């Protein structure tokens, strides 16, 4: 990438200000540095960022004032799929490479310091609950997913008679899989404490008390237990439970704050942990744990009722409306119900079946769009988005394809609901929590049976067929006219080749700013002769002092950038000669620049010459020639509004 400098090493931008700004940023040392820098700038700068983290597909900001963020410009930024403001979190959807972008974002924000603002963020009770539930359960998903896959492997080994249920291998694999579920209260204690900003180690310590083998032995003995002979401890086991530890850590967060406020700093290291354990241990066994067990029992009864009397409802609703729930962040409040059901009953029929049907439906809708559309960029986005959606990550295709075009989203919702309805009617459930893509079908193998596995395959097939048919039918209306459109001389612009040489697609440019299309659509030519002629009638809008790049505006308004070589700005004009001046009128075929190919190669620089339509967004299509080699004035690009 070229660095536009003067002798004092100051960057100089001559024209095409927005395009060249992107171009300057993209030459940073890291691939996503410029994108990260722009995102930080558009969310209001580092002084407006209280916290930033990321999930699978998006950056999540806690902003001091969300009004300072420029949502419109963010969504127009190349590399940003969508911006979502929900539950007090400002979300910038990036895609599956979000972790790489996050690494660069960290360089522009001081995430170790919390910014203080007079702006008070107002949250509704629903948003507060959803944010709390999501913050507690989302970090646990990787562990549950790993344990779930081990359970799937174990079930396969039993079904195919590789091992028997009374073998030591079976017992050991069960330990591998059930360890996470047995000690789930300790894991949740840690994540909840982090969310509530109390001491996570102390929270885990309290959870460990509730899972101690001696307490389990007292419960199994069945004899009444009284603390100091006066305080009754209810006999209840807390292994694999969810609600009891949530209540315990919630109360612990207030107890800790109280103790930290009143105990002198000089002795708090000893007395705060001691008093926390004494207070919370007593409350956990006497009040909070029993209340949680009762609520958990009611929740289990509710899950059982749904599974028996309305098994179709959860899968149908999740299968149909999950994309809408994702857009508003509501899925973060519903997904943990599946984890709770699994802790209570050993399986999930609330969220998993409908979720996987919805994701596969969205992937299918995006795949059909990729086949039907003639827009090259949309085809690329839809293709990659459908692949990631089939693997269980739908945000890129939801925000990049299905939602903007609308009809694929409608088809996917109907298809997801259809598959979910079948899964619900057949009481299909998964035996472990994990990703909700094609690999997730293994999670439906359990209880030494393949019934749920076969049923989920049928449900997914229904989702795929219904979605594909509906998307195809709707595309005939919304995409058909585009396919049949005839380009006339009145609505097309033909750009002739200014260079003689080998033709390459823009994606093969050695300069990422061009190959990513951040400057616009276009093509690459590896020159065989060192001269550039005018590709159309128009005006020279830019002539760089180093003579390696020319900007032209055609008489019909097409903005063309011809960039000779990569990093050739470093030659400071050596080997280049111009025959026109900035502002000159030109005719197609006029000689504009000559350059020495050998001079460029001797400097160990690439001679790749990029012809870019910098206002590509103003046109419906920018079609490149299919020729592998091209001569001066051959047809190079067809541009249509």
C-alpha cells in the first residue's frame, strides 16, 4: 500500500478524501487495524467507551453516551455488517473474524480504566434481566458444548457396540462428560460473580460448600441438620442445579459490598473472606439454597408439562421467530432455559431443536440468494454467510443478506417454523448444549438411542426444503427482473483498457486496500508495455505529484482511479513521465503517462496496475471483462446504473 508523504513524512491527501483515507488506514501493520480505528472513532472515541468485549460475531461496547455514536456511518463502513443497540450494549456486527478486529480495537481504547460520565444509562427491567442472564450463561457455553460432544461420542460408541455400559471406559467417558454438569453451580458462580463484580473465587468457594461430599452424605442420611443446634438446614442436593447458586451469588454481591465498605482496609484481606463464607454458607443451606431448589422444582414441572402437553410450542416458536429474537437480543434470555432444563431433566427441548432448525433455514435461504443473484459482491457475502450459518453462526448472513433483502428472511422463518413444528411434535430433544449448526446433530444422540437423532435430521430436511422452495419462488419476483434486464447504450458506461497486459480479478491484487474493494470495484492488469492511455472521454481530476496515480471523471460521471504499481510512490516519480495536467480534458486513447517497467521491478515493487471505479456504490453493476489478456482500448469494464 502506498504511503502518501511529503519530505517531512507527513501524510498528504490530495483528492478522493474518503476513499484515500480508507486507503491510508488499510496499510497499517495489522490486517484490521484501520477498521478497528474507524470503529473506535465512530462510536465516539475511546473517551466514550466504558467497556468493550466480543462474542462469536460482534464487538460489544458499553458506551458512556450512545448518542455520540454515528450509527449511519458505522453501517456504511466496509467490514461492518450491522449495528445493534440493545439491552444497554452497543453491538457492532463484524463476522467470524471478530477476534482479530478486537485485537486491533484494544490498541485504541484503554480497557483497563473505566470512563466515568454524567450520562446515566437507563435500562428497562426486561433489558436488565436479559443482560444479567446473558452475562452469566454465555461464558459457560464452550464448556457445556465440549461436554456435550463427549456425551455424543459416548452414545455413538454404545449404539454401535464399541463399548458396553458396564465397562470402565463407559464410566470414565461419563466422568469426562458429566463433570461440567455435576459442578455446574461452581462454574455459574464464577461467571455470575464476574457479571455482578463481586469476588469470583469467593463465589466458587461458597458453591463448593454446597457440593461438598460430606453435605451430600448428610442429605442421603436423611436425619435433620441444625447449625449450632438452632438454625435448620434443609436437606437438598445442589449438584447440576442452576437457580440456587444464582440466588446465592446475587445475595453475596451485596454482602461483599457491605463488608468491604465497613471493614478497615488493613484487615479486610482476612475478615472479608471469612465473614463472607460464614454468612453465605449459613444463608445458602438455610434459606437461599432451599428456595432455589423449590423454584427449580417448579421449573422442572413446567418443563415436564411442556414436553408432555405442548411439546410442539417451544420448537415452533423458536424455529420461526429466532431471527427476530436475535435482532432484539431476546434470545439471550431464552437460551438459558435450555441449560436449566438440561440441569433439571437431562435434556433440552425448549431452545435447541428450534434453534438448529432456524439456523439451517437461514443458511439455506442465503445459499439460494447466492445462486440467484447477479450481484458479485452479494453473491460472495451470501455464499460465505450460508457456510458459517450451516455451522451455527447466523449473524453475518442475517444482517448481510436475509434482513436487507427481506424475502429470504421471511422464507427462512417459515422454513424454520416448519422444521421446529416437526421436532416438537416428535418430542425431539438434545442431550447436551452446543453449537446449533450441522455438527449439532450429534448432540441429539443420547439415552442409548438414535430416535432423537433421526428426528432432528428429518426436521432439518423439512426446514431446508420449505425454505429453499419459498426463497426460490420469492426470488422469481425480486431477483427475476434483474436477471432478465437488457443493458442498453443509454444506461451503460463502457470503460476501455488504459493498459496492455495480463488481466486479473481485483481480489488478486497484492494490495489489500484494493483486493478488499474498500476503494471500489475494478480490475487488475499486469502491464506488458509502459504506457497508460485514456479509457474514456472526460477530465483529469487528480494527478499525483509522484505521477504513479491518475484520477479521471468521465463525461457520464464515472470516477476512475488508475494506480500504476504498488508502493511506487516510493520512487518519487522516478521512471514516470506525464503528458497531461490536472484539470485537462481528455479523449479516449490519449496518452496520459509512460513508465519504466524495469525501473519498478529493480526497486522490487509490483507492477500490478489497478483500474478502480471509486464511486461503484452509485451503480447497479460493475462487470469486468472475461479476457485473460487485453490490449489498449479493448473493452475492460461495463458499468450500469
